[in-house]
C-alpha cells in the first residue's frame, strides 16, 4: 500500500458517516475541478437535481436558482447568508445568535428565535433535512452547488416546505488523488484556513476529508460607563470537519457515507439601539414631535447605561460579568445507497443528527442588570431521518415515475433560565411610577435617581400620597362618606406602595430554575412524482404526497420568584377592580412585572402535557412545453403544507391565544396548555414561467401567486415570543373581531415576477443578474384561526393590508466575472464584483414603523491572479465594500417601554398618548477585506 493510500485509509476511519443525495462523481483530480469552474464561468447550463433527476437548469419546469462552486467562491460564501447576493428572491438574516437564522423566499418565511417553529424554507444538506435554518449558517466546506427552489415543495424531498427549499450539495470524493487548501487573512484579525484531501483506496473506494477553521474579532466594541473600550463581541471562533467515503463495488451499486462535526465557542450576539426617543403625536396622523427625554432611557441612565447617538459606531455597553456566549456542537452521520436495477433505481438516505447550542448572557442589551440567561440554558435537537425513493421509466420512456417514503423522529429539549438582574426591581418600579401618559410623572433627573436607588423609596412614598389623594377624591365623588373614603383610600394606597417596594426589592437571580420544555415529533410521508411525456415537446408532471405528523409536548416549569407569590393576595383584588381606575392599572402592572414569566407558585407544581396529530395531502401539477429546443414554457399549481406545533415560551400560557398578559396571579392547570398550540401552515401556489437557453445567453422568467392560510407568525413583543396563525376574512368582522367560518380566507398572499439572466458576450466574461418584484401582503381583515373564532392579536394591529416583514418588494442582483488569460503560460486574472439592491422593508414581524429599514445596496468584489489550471491563486477581496449600514432584524428591547399600549408611533392614529419603546437591532456586518492564498495538487 502506498503512503497516499495509507493516509487516505486513516482519513476514512476518522470520517465514517454522512449521507447525501449526490451521484457518483466522474471528476478527476484538479483538472476536473478547473474544468468545472471554467464551464461555470463561461455560462454553461448547470446540471441540477431539483426534480431528483439530473437535468440542465433550463429544462427544469420549476423556479430554481442554481449557484455553482465558482460563483460561491467568488462571492466569498462560507454559509448560506451570502446567497443573498446571488439569489434575488432569497433573504437570509441571522438573529439572536449565530446558531439561528431566518430565511425568506418571495417574502415568506419563519422569523424569530423560537425553537418550537420549523422554517417555512427548508434546508437540506446532501439530502438530509436540517430541522432549523441555523444549521445552514455553519461552514459548508467544499460545495458543488446550491439550489434555491422557490414555492412549496413536498413531492420530491423528504420534508415538507411551504415557502421554498435550499438544497446544498457538497463535493463528493474523487477517483484520483487531489489536495487543495487556502489561507485567508482579513481585517478584524480574521483568519480562515480550509483544506480538502481526496483520492482512491483501491479500485472501488474513494475518500475525502474537508476541514475549515476560522476566527475573527468582534464587530462591536464593548465600552464601560465612561466610554472606554473593554473588549469586543460578535467574534468568530469555529471549526468544521467532514469526512466522506464513496464505495462503488460495481456499476450498479454506489454507497456514499458522510460524517461531519461543527464546533463554535463564540461571543455572540450583541444588539445596538436604533431608536431611543420618546415621541408625542401631532394630531391624529403619523406626525409626531420628540419629548425632551425618554423616561425609560432616563431610568437606564441612572443604572449606568449609555445609549450611543449612532448605532453604527458599534459601541455597546453590557452588564459587567454577563458577556454574550454562544456555544454550538452540531454533528451527524448519514449514508446514501443507490442501486440500479436496470429499469429502476433505488435510493436510500439514512441520517442521524445531534444539534446542541447554548446561548446565554445579557438579555437586556445594555449596562443595566435587568434580565439575563444563565449558563444552564441550552437547546438540543436529536433527529433521525430515513428516506426511500424508487424511480424509473415505463411505456418506452413515455413515463418517468418516482415513488418514495419518508420517516423522521426528532426529540427537542429546551432548558431555559431567564433571571432577574440586580437592577430589575428598581427599574420595574420606576417604570410604573413614571406613568404612560403624555408627560412623565418625574423629571429625567428624578428617574435617574430612582433607577440608581438614590430616590426610589422617596418617590414610592410620594406616589403613594398622590394615589391616596386621588382615591379620596374619586370615592367621595361617588357619594362615599369622607371618613370611609379616607380609610379605603389609605388601605389601597398603602397596599400599592408596599407592592412597589416589594417589586423594587426583587433579588438578583430570581426567575427560572431549569424550566425544561420537551417536544417529541414523529412524522411519516408517502409521495410520488411522475413526468408524463405526452409528445417529444409536451410534458405533464403530477405529484402527490400524504404526510402524517404527531407531536407530544411536555414542560416542567420551575421558578423561585417568591415576590410574585407575596404580591398576589394583596394586589389581585385591586387589579381586578375596574372601578379603581388608574390604581387598578398600577396594581396590574406591579403583578405583571413582579410575576414576569408566569412566576406564580402554582406553576412550580404543574407539569404540562399535550399532544397534537395531523394528516394532510399536498401535491403539484405542471404542464411544460418546448415549442423549440431552446425554449421551455410551463404552468403549475402546488399545494404546500407545514406542520403545526407548540410555542416553547410559557408566557403565552393561558392567554387564550392573544398577546395580552394573562392573569398571572390566577391558578394554572394543564387545560391552559392548549394556548401554546399553533396550527399547520397551508398554501396554494400558482406559477407560470419560461426559460430560454442560447449558446451565449440564458433567461428565466416566472410569475407567481401564493395564498397562505394559517401562516405561522412569530412575534417578540418586548417580553416574550408570541405565535399566532394568521388568516383573512372575506366578510365583515364582528364586534369581537371574529369572522364567520365560511368567510375565512388566505391571510397572506405573495405574488410577483422573477427574472434571472446570464450572458457571456466575450470569452472569459460572464455577466449574471436577477430581478424580483414580489408583494407579500396581508389581507385587509385578519383573524387568528382557520375557523375565524380567534381574533387577531391586538399587538398585531398594523398587519391588516400591510406588507410582511423582511419582504422587500423589489430586489436586483448582478455579478460580473472576467477571467482574462495572461500571456500564453496558462496564467489568468480574476476581476469580480456582485451587488444586491433592495427596496425598503420592515424588519419586525409586528411592523412597528420604528423597525423599518430603508432601501440599501451591498457590493462584494474580488481581484486576483491564478496559475495554470487554477493550481494556485492569490486574491484580494472585499465584502460590503462601500460599508453600507443596515439592519438585519430590529426588535423591541426587552421590557423597555412604559406600556405595550404606547410602544409605537403606529398607534398614534388610534389615540395613543406617546411612544417610548426602545428599539434594538442586530446590525449587518460592516466592510471587511483581506487576502486569500489558494493552492492545489
């Protein structure tokens, strides 16, 4: 055995594992890789497997964007976020941690860091379903291509996807020895090392090992109260390994085994304030004026927080000792077996994945110590999947048929530990005393002193006296004798004062103590996808799927907040007495903030249990016609489906599906668990398109309409995650804002047109571009359930008739790659630039105007010189080269408003007196640049 074979055998022993949907590769050594890159750069039609049949992209009658390895390398893609630059209908953004992401196709997707929801845009890597989009934010290693399928999918891939699918195909082992590697260095002390070794072991086995290691300093500077830098956050420290074995004992059988491991240990993710003003309405329209100060910001200032004037200075303050921590371990093994019977081919993909992330630290995103997640917080997904497909042809190749089955078993565990910090109690008491009217009850200086503790007690005493006087006047005005009114008012104001004092004294560390949520999901499906060749140029495609889904939910809730139990006996009667007016409101506020997270002692003895089961047919029908060889016309209908589930945030427990604070002081029973359910998302999709493929140019055009019922909307309301289904109402809403069941209609409709084109006007020059105009718009009248009996959550009042969040109406992408030869020695140069131009869009799922992002453009560029057959290269690159500032996702800063009812200028038309919700955002990355050295042999 040669040294190479011995080394490769060792690699294979380390690699056992991964399965993926790729066919055996005939590419050999570096020349094959260079040839593939050259073909892509010259504009050759990419071969895709979007229909589970290897076909040129121009012959596939569905809307799909295919991005090859060369395009991804030129754009600097290391995860799926960079696909934004190359696929105009796709938008991928990261949120609360680098372990989480949201993907939207045609303006539709699932947002928010709530593990109970699967994405409307599914991610497959080598044929294996990744149950959360964040898995695609991992390093990808050596990639052959990425396919972005637009619209519902279900008759070709194992798992349903209601909005679209991202299919990532890694590079398979090669039959000749080949090694390559690259080293990159950039600003922010960015280092990235990657490499690949592949080759044969004997006549029938080929092995491959990919590895990536990267580190980078954070994009945000952490500063102390005096503005001095004390560190950074949002850094990068990760590595990735993938080993593969391709076994082909004969021409009929191929076995591909893959195993991968990803590790991260990073400081992530900080967020910057993008809105910190307090605004007052001018008239009854959207106009407003600014108040002298924001009462919430004034309290935070007394607790050491400094809000920078410009968020893009990227200076963040953080509670000392509560650094952001993001640890992730993701590994999996899979095996794909293909056997050719001659007239049919059997494919089996078996996979197991284990994904665990721990994301904890400061939860209020400022220097005040309000809320934090402790290190015992984690989420874990253990997923087993099995897919079987049998496909072949019949009737003299007049029918290409495919039948398949899919089974998945997933166990999800979430342990959450949200605790109050040392400043929370004073902040909560001061927030309530500041009031929610047009003017604050106190000056900025008084509020700062209140937050710091220097004047909290005195202000509580003063508030108590004001309450007492107001209550006496109100009671005597209703005819209560003065002595009785005085006694009653004294008792009430004393109770409220004591409640404020108890709230202000909540100890640090009170809150969750290893509250655990578990969800067991089991689903199976049978599907078929058949292409009927009616003539040489006319095809009909028919696909059908039946999915059966079962989910079991359980939760063990534990909370050590003794203040909540102490508050309930005295304040619950006051909070439910509407005749007390503002005193009742204050009592309810004390209970709400003192029992945040449903800290009622009844929950500590309550184990929640529930289960749901659902079955659904989905499918597709396509008619495609090629009037000439270079032109394809098609029209299609698809019915899509995504399963329902459970909101893994107990704050909604008992709230009857509405985003209103439940009566946290009322006893809870297991009957309340149904309020955590959300129903399956369904879509009817229609599409027509054409594809033209000429020798030097190609173009794909599609027009679409997608109608969603039970759209699963996940909203962070500044306190918790709230999930509600969204439906439309074709009739009139009742006084209770419900709808007759016969009038329930789609709640969200996405429609528009897409254009993708490429041209190679000269040798070694390729220009590609795309344009998408889509309008993902909510119906004018909305309800929260498919039977019409649940009204729309009051906090979502801005949704009716509005465009969905993270859904720009127009997007243009373009890229130019020029690789001219240098002399006759085989050298070539690389000049590359790509850009994405977005129209403006709202980044918050509640559509608060403060969360709107204006239109922006992002450009990447790369220049370099490459050796013969691209065996080596030196490249200088830049990402976001014009340093465009923009927000990925904006959200309501946790607890940082006077009241949810006065949190946004969007409520001024409804008579809200003011808006002072602080808004934070996960900002996009700034300009980065560096140099890459690449070599292969």
